[in-house]
C-alpha cells in the first residue's frame, strides 16, 4: 500500500522527504560555531531552560574550538563509516541559538559552511558500492529559538536558496504557555507560531522540536497538541520523550519531587506517539519520534538508553499491527 507521501512506510519520513528533494540519502553534519543563548547570558534569563543539556547531543567531532571546515570534514568521515551511501550533506548548526549574532557575522559563519570542501579520502571500511563522486555540502540547517529571527535574516536566507537548500529548526517544545513558563523557556507559543508562519511566508522550509512528558502536561493535553501543530505551515517535526539530564535544574526537581513527573515506559510511549501521529497532518514530515543520547548523561528511565533505530523499528512494527498510519484521524480532530 502506498501512502499519500509516496512510499509504503506508515509515516511521512525524513528519508523519503530528501529522496524526493535530492534523489537519495542526505546526512546532517553537526556544527558548533560557538553560539550562546539569550536565555543563558542575561538578555532573557541567566538560568536557561530547565531541561537543557546541549553537550548530550553533540557528536565527538563537533567542538567550537575547531573551525567550521574541520568539523565538516571530520563529520563527513564519521558519517561515511556509519551511513556509507550518503554523499550529500547538510551543515547543521545545532547547539544553542544559531541566529544569535548580528546579521553580517551570521553571513560569514553560514557562508563558511557552504564553501566547497576539499577532497576527503574514502574510509577503508566504506563499501565498494558507495557513490564515488566527491561528498559535498548542499545546504544548511539552522537550529534556533523562535524569538531570534527577523525579516532581514529571513530575506538573506531566502536568497541563499537560489543556490543551496536552507531550513530553519525552531525549539518550540510545547504548545502550552504554562508549560513554557514552568521550564523557563523565555517565550510563549504565540512567538513560536509567529516565527513559523513568517518563515513559511519567505518560502523557507521550517522544522520544530517538541518534547513529550514535560511536567504539568497530561497525556490528553499532549495528544491535543497534534491538532494545534497540524495547523502550522511546518515542513518537519522532531518529537523527543522527556529525557532528564544530569546536572540540569529539571534533574534536581525530578530527584526531589519524582511525583511531579510522568515518564513514559517504552510500550506506553510507542502507543502514545502512534496515537499522536494518527492525528498529525500527513503533509508534515516526521524527522524523529524519540530522542537518543549517550546513557552517561541520563538520570531517567532505562529504556531511554536504547538506540533510536531500535525504538523506531518497534514503532513501525506496532503501526503495522494496529493497521494505522500518520494522519489516519487527522480530519476527525480539527483544531479549535
């Protein structure tokens, strides 16, 4: 059975999105360009989001003391070992708020990432059937906060699209203002909605991140968020189960008051995200259903130490068992 997005997978997958865009696999190369965050340096707050631990998501090659060029070259070598069919790459500005500098400085940083890369030797473990043409950066993905974009930046990024792919990814985390206030996010949902709509008006693909299980949200509230998200002009979404990282304010709250938290067990989460996907607009690409970080960072549930590929495999198997798919109930749950 072919689903509306054009393949047999039961959700609108990120891999299929790029296959349609570029004819094959595209891999992100994470870059730490030394950005900060206004929620840490005092412009908004000095505390940061209570859940935040950027270092948990950084691969080993991604360090701000390295040049952007060096991070890209090491990232390509890393991914050639892990994903041996990829030869097209996106420079992914990931840690912290990657639009939090003056526009002229942003231009210099982004344009460094888009420069042609030097020849990179094929890793000896690479299969013989890997494409032989030279790897190249075909665009950039910029992770940031929704309160750190303006029309001048969007106009510039729209111009880059004449030669390269561009996507903005916003950390939204929740559609509920009370939750955002509780985790010290520093903006409300209206700010996120405004940034997403403005980005779409400039014709720039737009992604958003959401966390399931933040304190104060019931399962019903989280499922209702699918109807709100479905009305936004989003290209992609990332969903993460709440992961509680050592050393964060959220970890302190969790250890002192575990009764304030409902952490999903694995089977419960699998059925929850499937219920959520059923209500989600089928035009929105799902990049991830769950998060994965090195176990040494976690103080939360054991299943969260599983590799994402294993969790995804179980989700897809369960969708098949339930004979369901993304958007199956989309029309039945209009947003109020």
